C-alpha cells in the first residue's frame, strides 16, 4: 500500500474518510427513518418529525459533497490544486441550525402565539450565529478582521439562543408532563454539549498557522461527531418526545402503538 | 481476456466483484420491500419492521461504497495506490448491529420497562463489540496491541449479548404463543450461526502475513454471505414474526390479511 494522500499520513486520511462516510450514512438513514416514522405520532407532532427528517436530509447532501471534496483535495488525484471547502459545513449549518430550533419548538405543541414568538427569536439568531462564524473559519479577509473577532461576534447570538431555550422556554415547560420535561431537559443538555464542540474545533483551527494536519483531523472529526449527535440523535429524541406526547394526548393512539 | 486485476487472479477478482454486487441487490431490495410492507402488520409492530428496513438500507449504502472501492483498489485503474478500506464494514456494523438488537426486542412488544432494560444492555454491548474489533481487522497500530488481543476483547461483549438474548430474553418468551416462540428460537439460531462467520473470517485474515489473496477472498466472501443472512433473512424473519403476532392480536387484521 502506497501513500493515500500527499498531505496526510494514511492513518489521518483514513480517519477523516471514514468519519465523513459515517456522517453520510447516519444523516441519510436517520432522514429516511424519520420520514417513514412520521405516521407513528399524532398529526399535531408530525411537522416536528418532518423538520427533523429535513434537517438530516440536508446534512446528508452536504456530507456527500464533503466526502467527494475531501477525496479530491487530499487524495492522490487532487495534486494539491483544489482546496477543501469549509463552505459546505457553513451552508449546511445556515440551513439546518434554524430548522433545529424550529423542530425543538414545534414538538412542544405550545400555544400558537407563544410558538410564533419563540420562532421569531430563535430562527434569526441561529442564522446570524452561523453567518458570523463562517468568515472566521474560512479565514476570509474582510476588512482585516481576524478569525477570533468573528468567533466572538458569533458567540453573541449563541448566548442569546441559550437564554431563550433555557430561561424563556423553561417557563413554557410547566404545563408538560414529567416524562416530557425530563426529555426536554436531556434535549437541551445534548444541544449544549454538542454545540460546545463547534467553538472548540473553531478555536483549535484558528490557532494553527498554515496547514496543520493534526488540527485539521481534530477539527473534521470534532465537527462530524458533533453534527451526528446534534442532528441524528437530536432528531430521534424529538421523535421520542412526539411519541410520548401522542400517547399522553390520545389513549386510542397509545393502545394502537403499544397494545396497552 | 487479459488480467482483470494486478493483485488477484481473474477467478478471485470475479468472485468478490459478484459477491459485493449480490450484497447491494440483497440489501437494497430487502430494504425497499420492508419499507413498503410495514402496513401489513399492526401499528405496534411497525417500528420493528422499519428498523429492519433501515438496517438493510444502511448496509446497501456501504455495499455500494465497497463495490466501487474494490474496483478502484484491485481493478486495473487502481494501480495499487489505493488501499481497500475495511472501515466501511466496521462503520456499517457499528450502526447496524445495535439496530439489529433493537428490532429483535421491538418485535416482541414486551412491557415497556422490560423492553427498555433489554435495550440498555444490548445496544451498548453491540456497539462496543464492533468498536473493539475494528483496530484488529484494520491492523491499526495502537500501543502495539496485536490483532488477536482486539479479537479477544471484542468477544467479551459478544458473549454478554448471547447471554442476554438466550437467558434473559428467554424468560420474556413464556407469554408468547408457540408459533412465535418457535420463530424466535430460529431467529436466535440464525444470529448465532451468522455471527459465528465474522470471528472465523477475522481469524483467517489475522493469521495472514502481508497480503494473501486466498484469505482476502475467503474473508470478503464470508463477511458478505454472513451479512446477507444476518440482515436480509433476519429482517424478513422479524417481518414474519410481526405478521404472526398481528394476526394473533387482532381477528379483524387476520381476516383482512388472510381472508379467514
């Protein structure tokens, strides 16, 4: 076996290659499962499940692109002419992170005015957070602003989102059952834990001067694991909450789905 | 006809090529059938059928990748630069083996507390078994640990899974009908027989020094046949159990599906 890549050693190349393929498989088949599984919940919760399926579908598309892009940029046929495009990740997040906010709010089936007000806060903040992160991670030279400044700017909407989810949304949870509140608590913790990976990966890459293979591998692995947890596991938890709430709302549904 | 491959003779190349294509066809169309067929069972058994369809879908994706990868690594255009990536099989198993545990438990429609406790034992054990096998089969050099040690470590969760399925799950089967118990017995025997192929293939490859075409062919053929039985046949048996249990649970369903 010769060298798989002119820029990475065979172990590094194989790790990223397999992580990106794991990303494709996780996203694609979570999406397929959730689209199929939407009938397993009451109609009022299907929108949340379908948005979860859409999020993982969008991510599957971008992982296909990143996989091909990685092979082309780092494999033996790329010859170093092509640069690996971090834009795929940011276009993906720009579309999916606002939708993740939407599915979180939608699954609660809150009063429509409360739901609307939550959306108006969370969706634009999520889009802004991603838009401000991109110039830093892609090292675009916009008026000489350094990556760390973009990182700091992006943190402002991030903190606002946490405030809305943990403080404002918290108030709306009082009317939910204990089982649902418990799942929502886990959902927010998962969000906090996985979203924490992105700034860490961002900062690790920010401090590298030139191209550093080890921090590149760490960044791509970190982003991929965080993505799988924040989209696939998150979407499946949304589905579980929708299942619990469907059974709570309708004894007939519970009997058909669980036999008791 | 010239040489199909610089590394394998024409017979060896053709065997693997056709086995991988058989893998694609088996996985893809079992998945399609099961997704379509989920309405043929009562709602409470559809989750098990949908998980079976998801498992074969994930495997179909990986067989497409392996087929292309094999042609590229061993065909005349690869020129020995590209290595055949055993990672695809392990990423596939890492996702599908825990899901196979899930479908086995889900189809029984056990009491929810029993189901939950079974999942918490079987799913992490299955993931751990695969994660421990990979470094041995891929011959990764991690702290100089030899492939046989990884194989032995991976056997511990394997034996634990067998214990849970044959001893603990056995207790939950008493309340099932004779027809269902008979099918579950067959299901577990199929699992034991097919899962037995993986360690044999692993060991055959472990003892080969350098690249040995004959053990490579034996390994790929063994893995593929075991995969088809453990996922397609297994999934179709899950579907059959769901059909039997649906008819047992509901005379209306039995009449609609079988006319009597």
